[in-house]
C-alpha cells in the first residue's frame, strides 16, 4: 500500500511536469478533448512526445520509487537515533508521509 501511494504520487508529479514542459499550461477542456481521441491520437502524434512520456512518466517514477525503497530503512535508522521527545512525532510524520505526498501531488 505504501509503495503504491509513493508510485502514484511520484507519477502525478512527473505527469504534471511532463504536461507543463511539453504543452505549457493547458486548460481542462483541452485535456478532455484530446483524451477523447484515445489511442488514435497516440498513433498520429509525434513520436518524440511518446518517447518523452515514457521517459518522464514511466522511467523516472520507477527510478524515484527505487530511491524511496532504498532510503526508507535509512529514515527508520535516523528516527531511531533521535531524542525520545522527537521520536514519536517523527514516527507519526513518517507514517503519514505517503498521504502527504499524494496531497502535494494532487495540489501541484
């Protein structure tokens, strides 16, 4: 569950970055109009857009998820070394971090 939330939040950040980098700041109407075309739009669009999408919305989120998995045990060790009065707060924040990351991703 935790890894799924990490992956979803990272994907939303990367998708938003890719959309803003590739198309500027499109309106919601423009997005829904182009989503109605589905795979037909994908077949007729420039291949560079598809390559950039795979790079920014598939590969980068998987790499960042791997970094999160790698860093998770280290965060637990740092929390364990903190003073007792701060430890409870840090455990709570660490428990809520994926949900906070999702909130930030949807707001971004």
